[in-house]
C-alpha cells in the first residue's frame, strides 16, 4: 500500500489518515528501525510528508526516534531512524480445532505476550464455541498484562473453506458452521474489528513473515496426516480461490489425502494430545529400527510424497513447509520425503519444516490483522498541521 498526495478528491484529513496508516504499517512489519529515506521509498511519499507524520507520531508516543548512529565511510550527518513502539498496540489471535482452541495476544512485531488454551465445550455448537474463543481472548489479554483499550484488532484461524468476508463456506465433518460469519460473531463478543481465514493459509503467511519461508515468494505450507490442508502463497500473497476453497484437498476425492488419517504415525497432526503422544512414540520406535514402525513411516511418507508431487507440478512452489505437527518428526520425515520427491523427478522444490511449530496459525492471524489495519483500527488520528 502506498500513500496518497491528496490530488485524487480526498480531503486533507482523509489523506493524513491514509498516510499515517501507511507509515505505521511500514514500521510495524519492519524487523529493523527505518530511516526517512527507506520510509519514503516504501510509502511512496515525500520526505516532508513523512517528517510531518512522524513528528506527530513521536509526540503521541507511538513512534520512537532513535539516536543517530554515524555510518562508517559516509560523510555528512547520520540519518534519522525510527521504530514503532510495538507495545502501544495489541492484536488478538484465535485458532480453533474440532477439540480445542488457543488464543494469543501479541504486539505488532508478532511477539506473543499472553496465551490461553482450553478444550471446547461443544464444537458442534458454533455459538458456544465462539463464546469460548472470546473468553480465551480475555484470558490471553490478562496473561499479557494488557488493557482492553490497547487491543486494536483480532483474527481467527479456522479449518475449512472461508471466503473473503470471513464466512465459513465448508467445514469437513460438520455442516453446522456453514454460513457463520466469524468476524461479525467475534466483534459482537470482543469489540474490536476481526478478520478470519483458513488456518493453513495463515500458517503460510506466518512462515514467510517470521518463519522458514522468509526467502521465498511461492510457498506451500502443508499439514498432512490426520489433518490435511494446504496454505498457498503466490508472489507472497495468499491464494484463496473461490469461496476460500484453495488448498482444501481433504474434500478432493481424487487425492488420497485421507488414506492414512487413522494410522498412528499420522496422528502427529491430530488436535488430540493423547494421539500426538502415541504418534511420537511410533516415530521413536522407527528411529530405533523397529521394522513395523518403519513400515508405518514409509506408508505415511508415500502418502505425503504423492500429494506433494501433484503440488510440485501444479502450483510449482519453490518451497514446501511441513507444519501442523509434522515438524516434531522432521528428522525422520524430511529426508525420506525429499528422497521420494527426487525419485518422482519433481521440479526442484525445497522442503523445510516449520520454524513456528503449532503457533504458525496464531502468528499468521496476527499478521492478517496487521495487514488489514488502517487508521480506524490501528494508531491515533493525527491532527492536521
């Protein structure tokens, strides 16, 4: 998003709001302090416009101007550098499965400050589950030591096909969630703007922002096994498809996504802790050379490689990230899956394990809220000067 000059029919107040939003977003997503020159390049604004907005943000306490540091070999006065005071704005993230829900409260750097988790009372009852999620957000806010007035926006990660408006269009194993407008329902319970997307999409978004995919633009984030889903980034943007259906291969009868879902080794991706523990035990047995466990692992690898081979020739990403629990056995799975892909003569797709673990959908939800922010959601209204 670039700033605007005011020559397109917007009044000066609206122009200032947009430009403030652009500058805040640029500072928020940058891992390092930014100079005026870099901000001007990123925002597409003049240095004078940026200086005016930054001076107001510094005065309001949202941005800090850092001490100038001379650069070796450079003549002249050191550049002015700025960074966002990330603690001024909190973002909420919620991820729910068929059995439990987790919430996190983070700053705009994606640093998780508070958490909460609980089993769901009744997954088949959307209203009860939404009540549980709202309660978790409040618990996570308390855990973060934050006040409600600092919470600016939130995002929810869910399984299933979710359209551009955050409406669940299809959710495997149940029809009771179909038509539920997740943002509206959460906003009624926690009164900040909310957004929603598929949890695998958000896993992919998180991985490129703060995880294993920072150096790739075309990425697939894959959870395969007891749970199945793909998050797809094309040129760095989530590819969602019609009604958010992209990546929901669990619904595709021609792809063997569910053929191993009841095998113990596939329970790495189960939302149930007891099943995950059992799966980890089978992989430990495989590491020790147990023939039966190794055969089970080989079956899972064959299933994963079959799906990834199809992806390699259709989406053709440069990187596939395995997540959703598969990372807990990455030492066993990655070399075997990579070898299977080589045998299948797929394109040269790199394979990595998530660096974010089970936090990936939550971190992606924070990034979604951050990406959707504007000055209505995030940041002060800067007075006209």
